[in-house]
């Protein structure tokens, strides 16, 4: 599980950090987890992840260099 102090420190800096809630143990047979309503995404993750390693980046409209038009 994430280090609570680190999560709280990050939240103090950016105001939006939260602990990861979809962590799955190495020995857990069900992976990826929480696929209800996200089956297509889970199918892709299951196919491309090597040793369950997945890196994801999420940016909102305030990210530097990201130009969002309405």
C-alpha cells in the first residue's frame, strides 16, 4: 500500500493526490482488478503488461503544453 505520509505530503503540494485504490498483490489471481464496466481497457492491459507492470499518465486541462479546445 502507498506510504500515507507521502500521499499526504503530495496532497499538500498539489491538492489532488490520493492513494491508489486499485493495487493488486503479485499473488492475486484476479488481475487487472475492478474491470466491471471497463472490460475493453482491462483486456488491453492484460495483453500488453509485462509482469503486471503498467505505467499510466493522466493530465487535466491545466497541464503545461496541453491545449484543450472546447
